[in-house]
C-alpha cells in the first residue's frame, strides 16, 4: 500500500467516524423533536478544569418552568472559554414532554451534529479524492 493510498484510507475512516458522531448527536436529539420549548434564564455559570491544564471552562446553568409546572435547573452541555452566556440572559431550552429534567439549551444541540457532519463530510470528500488519485495512478 502506497503512502497516498494509506492517507486516503485514513481520511475515509476519520471522515466516517465524524459522520457517525454527527449521526449519533442527531439521533440523540430525536426525543426533543416532538418535545417542548420554553424560555429559561441563566442563573449561574458552572466551571470545570480544562483537561489540557489551560484554566477553567464554563457553561451556563439555566432555570425554567416546564409546562407541567415543575421548576427545572440544568447545566449546559458545552463548556468553553469564555462562556458565551451572562447571568440573567434568556435562552431557549427544549425538553421531552415527559422528562423536563433532560432538557438542554436548544442552540447547543444543533451545533454538535452540524459541526461533526460538516467536518466529517469534508474529510470524507478529501479522502475520496485522494483515493481516486491513488488508485487511478496505481
């Protein structure tokens, strides 16, 4: 196997992994498709240490009242630096109708499967192009 063939195979595998990851995040969002949406207020900013030792990462802690009257507090799934949210800010949350405690910030869910899908698509296309070139010449 030539170096170019190996690179093409590697990129195809990596692209496929990203596409599977994007599909997983999309599949995880299915319970929310027929769920509820409401406004929530950022009440705090949670922090956790960055695994790379570069300081802390931050995510919003939000509170909302579900349609059934239950008051729910959740922490955002995406930790970043700096935190793009401010205490007192209003955000939209989505949650399964029967399980508001599984709610999440709406913008975070789409970000993950869009990012994984785009990255996976680009890597896969590059791998396909390299594969065609490698096997055509080879």
